[in-house]
């Protein structure tokens, strides 16, 4: 009898698993369940929509017909509320019970709320779904003043939306630099200047003590911990994700304290026939030789595909077991210069960095003598060589300065052979 595969989440991880399973096994039953009201769309482009730079059409990746053509059962607007790993079944908010032979959890995360007064006021936005993007766009088009909180990769999207929509915004950061765990002040200064050129003012040593909310329940301002007040009828918050795994309570599936799901390099969880993929995994990274996390589109897609392959492999299909071995990357396209981070730029016990010009900077993070990540601003040409050094776990400890050469010469890093 053919296997029954059930996937929770129709983000890029879940969707890519469904596609992989169907390609490997024409007879399997494949069900994809999502609590969203729309099928897979390009989450990384919703910021361009909110900026007013892109229409809604091209953001959709799959319409419902895509699933029908592949005989994949798509269940929209359906929230999974409980998983029973002993019985191999799950339950939905409508009281439906669905049995599985093999189950993938790809439910991603939900933005963390700021635990301060007024954070649920009208006009305070968190950013994850297309629905959020529609609300943000509509509001940003009429807002005059803004505040953005969260000095990371999603916060800068909210800042760029303010810039593009002519909202005069302050970007309130706790430390003295944007994404201070990955960039030094030298590198961050390039971003700060670009923000200013886009009409967004970085404010350091700041944050939020409370939101000022008017009698109609609309946010009108922010007071920071120094007592300084900023007008803001638009607020964007991006301070992290809560992983959507609460519904796994009591299932026996191992999770970390922050709720992410522990998986091996094959995307298998601690429970039989249960897999996880995407942002919510705490996976064994064979390159880092340690457990790690990634919050990036390409990585989630690859994990979904690895999980899909192994779900069919474990159900006895004649395929090869797949291993997740990936150096992720994440780019920012809001400014006149390109920006890319790769691997794990916030990890490591050592690093090298160099500024090459007003808008060009590079930093490479090193752990146990190996490249584990980095940030490139202005010139992305070295990315494939740096990723190659990371992937091949090349010892660079006595050649660190060569990582900063304009043109990295891989031949100087034996035993890596130059790419043909
Ligand atoms: C604004 C924005 C910009 C981004 N820009 C970039 C970028 O430039 N580059 C990059 O690499 N990455 C970017 N990312 C991150 C990237 O989008 C994510 O890493 C990726 O989408 C994660 O995919 P996923 O499938 O793991 O999870 P998600 O995309 O979060 O999908 C999970 C799905 O599961 C559903 N779900 C949750 N709980 C349940 C439940 N109980 N029952 C049913 N369904 C459930 C959710 O509603 C959601 O549809 C960006 C993200 C955002 C929000």
C-alpha cells in the first residue's frame, strides 16, 4: 500500500517537501495543511509589496491548481492543534482527525510581541505574512511619522518600508550599531548612512519603554528607556520569532527551551516517522559540527526537500538517504549597494574584517580555524569562494588575512581546488 505523508505548514519548507515527495512517489498520498488562507507565496518579496515597489500578483508562487495538478490535498485555513505520535494522527481546530504514516512539521514562527504597554495598539505592526504586508502597506501609505524596533534583518525591512513610503521614521536600537552581533561599528556605519539617505534616523542606546496610545486606541508615539519621546503613528516591531510548536506539547517530540524542534542532519525528530524542516529546526549542521539554527528562505527550502526525500526513503521507497549540508545566505536589496550575509555570521571565536571604501566592507567569522559565516557589503564577488571554504571545512587559521584579499585565491588554501 502507498504511504500517507502529511505536512503541516505550506511555507517554502512544507511546500518543497510536498513537491519532493510527489516527484519521488507518484502513488503516495500527500496532504499539506496550513492555517493561512492562501497557498505558498514568496515571503521574502512581501517587503517589496509593502514598499509599494511590487504588485501582489508575482508574489504568489503556487495557486490552488498547482496542488490539484499534482494530486496534493491542500487544506487552507486549517490549524493543527495536537499531534499524537503513538497513534500516528493529528487533530485540527475543526475537530478533524488525520492519520499519517509520515509527518513533517514545517510551521515556522510567529513574530514575538514586545512586552510593554500599548504594544497591541492600532498601528503597531509585526511582519510575517502577506496579510501583515497588506496592512503595513495600507498604513504606511498614509502615516507621517514612524518608529522601528529590532536591529536585525527583519527590522531593516520595516525601516526600508518607512523610507520608501515617505514615513519620517526613527529606528530605535538598543546597542550602538545595527545587527551588532554580525557587524562591527565600521560595517554597520555603512548601513546607518544608507538608512539616513533613505529618510530613516538610527537612534542608538534606545528602545521602547512604552507606547503612547490615543483615546481611539491608535499609537501616536514611543517613549524610550532614556525618557525620550518620538512621534510615531506607524510602528514596526521585529524582535524575533516564537516558533509555532506549542501544539506539540505532550507529543514527545524533543524541543529546545525556545520551542525549536531538535532534528538530525536528515531532518528526523526524536519521534518515529516525524520530521521537521525550515526556520523552526535546531538541526545538526554537519559543516559546523554542532546543532544550529537558520532563518533563511534557501535553507528552509533545502531542509524541506531533504525531509521529503527521507520521508519517502524511510517508507521503503528505493531512493537514497539525503543529508542537509548547506551554507545559507541572506541578502538585503534596499540600498544602492548589495549586502549579503552567509553561514552563521554571529558565531565563531575569531574574525577578520576590512573596509575597502565608503560602501564596501567584508567580515569573515571563524570558529576552530574554519570559516563559518560572514557579511559582505558592496562587493559580493567573494561569496562563492568563502562559502566553498566553509563547506569544505578548510583550516584557515594561519591564512586569515588572505580571506580579505580583493580576489581570494582558493589555491592558496590547500587542499581546496580552484573552481573550474
Ligand atoms: C518580511 C520578511 C522578509 C524576509 N526576507 C528574507 C530574505 O530576504 N532572505 C531570506 O533568506 N529569508 C527572508 N525571510 C525569511 C524567510 O522568509 C523564512 O526563513 C522562510 O519563509 C521560512 O520558511 P518556513 O517554511 O520554515 O516557515 P513559514 O514560511 O513561516 O511557514 C510556516 C507556515 O506554517 C503555518 N502554520 C503555523 N502553525 C500552524 C499550525 N498549527 N497549523 C497549520 N499551519 C500552521 C504558518 O501560517 C505558515 O504558513 C524573510 C521573512 C520575512 C517575514
